[in-house]
C-alpha cells in the first residue's frame, strides 16, 4: 500500500504550504530533464506527482486520510478525475509539476527555475472550454422519483459558419512563419531543452488571414441553449451533478467544458428526510394505541404501506417499514420509512365519554401503566435517599 506522506517525506499533519514545498524540492531533484535516461528518476517523479495530486487537494486529502488509496478510486456525485495507482504517462506528471510551479506562465516560480516556458513536447494549443455552474430546485416528490428538467443556459458554442476554425474558408488559414507552424519557440539552455509559446500565433501554429464574419475569428459565438437535465432518484440538497461537455465550447479544437448542477430539494409538509430514511410523524387515538390497529400510510414514492400498530404502543415509539423510504441515489436499494407514533389525548369529551373514562380509571392496575410505575419507583428511591 502506498503512503503518500512518506513519498513526499512529510508528516501527516503537514500544512498545504509544507506539502507544496516538499513536492517542489523532490520534483526538481528527480525531474527527467535533470536525469536524462534515468528510469528510476522518471518512476520517482511520477510517484511524487501522484502523491502531490492527492494531498494538495483538501477533499482528496480528507478521503485519503480516512480510507487510504482505495478511497480515492471511488467516484462520487460530481467526482474529479484523480486515478490512483500511478500516472499513466509522463505528460500527466509534468502537468502536475507545472501546476505546482504556477503553471509555467510569466512571472511564476516555474520561470525562476527554468527560465520560462514549458518542456519540449509539453505544449498543447487546444484549450478546454470553461465549465459552468447552475443551481436547480426540485420538489421532495421529484427527488424521490427522479425527474427531467429543462434549463436555459447561455454559453459559448462552436461557430457553425466556420465549424470552429475562425476562418471564412480553408484558404483563410496560414501556417505561422514565426514558429514554422509548431506553436512553440525552442531554446537550448545547458542540459535543458526549453520551449515557450509563440507570441505571434499564441501557440496555435496558424494565423487567420481571412476571419469568419460571424465569430470574428474566435471560432465560438455566445448563444442561449435549452438543455434537458436528468435528475436521478434519490438526490439530496447539496449534491452536484456533472454534465460532461455542456460548458463553453473549447478553443482551437479543444473539448468543451462541463456543466455542474447544484441541487436543492424542497422540504415536505409531512415527511422528514434522514439520509435515505424518511420519518413520518403519525397521530393515533388513545383507543387505537391501547387496543392496537392497522394503518394505511403514504410513502415518499406516492404508494401506501399497511402498518400494524401493536397493542399498548407508547407515544414516541418508532416503527419501521423496511425499504419504503428514499431510493439511494447510487442505486443501492432504498432506505426505510420510520413511523413515529404520536398518541393524541382526546379533547371536548361528551359526558358519556367522560363517564367511560372514569370507569376505566377505577379499574386501572399498575401493569396497565408501565412507564408511570417505573417513574413512581424512581421517585420513591430518590426521596428515600434524601
């Protein structure tokens, strides 16, 4: 089992700054450009990058501290893209490295170590579109059954006139002469091979000489769209749904961003949700409590369940109807319906009813009132000790 703290050489209570500092130091020591042809250095570089990727994020670190490496393999609602078990490529490790040093932009710590720019072969001209976040409110019943909602969003979409190229026609795109179409300018500094983004074409490798009139060469236009959002059964307030590719369109052929949908569930007049269980406060009469009865009760899915109220049930007793609660959002069965019995004291009694109760009181025995008997015994003990 991997220990990310040991990999970075830090304690388990290390601060975020200490984690970053430890990673930067080790990353510079075993970076492949400083250790050309050293397979072990490359392996170590991937390992410390993986450890930093897990511990630098507060949520991932909390999951790792509680469940270990296996906990990070799970994908919750709106889960990220972290995959423990080793980075699959050096590109992923380098991306983490550049992020830890300020992304490689001008004025970053990355520049102070390597003189600016990225590593050879690491520059990507395509850029992913921005992600968006929206909020949506659903009723208690919709959250229980699941629902499909229509939503209007305004975002950047790929220009249809130029198919995202930004040019009026194919002949309107020329290769960049400054970088010979590579999008990067290469420099050799000692044992490092450095690259920097071409300032003329902004890393695209091409320049538009005849821009599209609809998008003015941007390849994207802002537009209002109507989309359908499928809310799965069992969602709860605070959950976030991730809709891949529903954010802004990417630039230079990059993928679209994502849409994050924050869920709020309206409270119900009768049901109270407790995770996947649902609490139902059910009033019953004095006679029903004394003699027992059967009740037809509603469930969150709009069905009914027949529940037996036992003879002599006490007020506050919770009875359970298994599997009649809220469906689990991950498809792992359903919670229970918890029926809380509330015995009501009769009011506005007729003289006949009062007379019947007086007769009942005259014939009451201690075994008929177990709670009262227990209470009186405790009081008796209390005063005997005073």
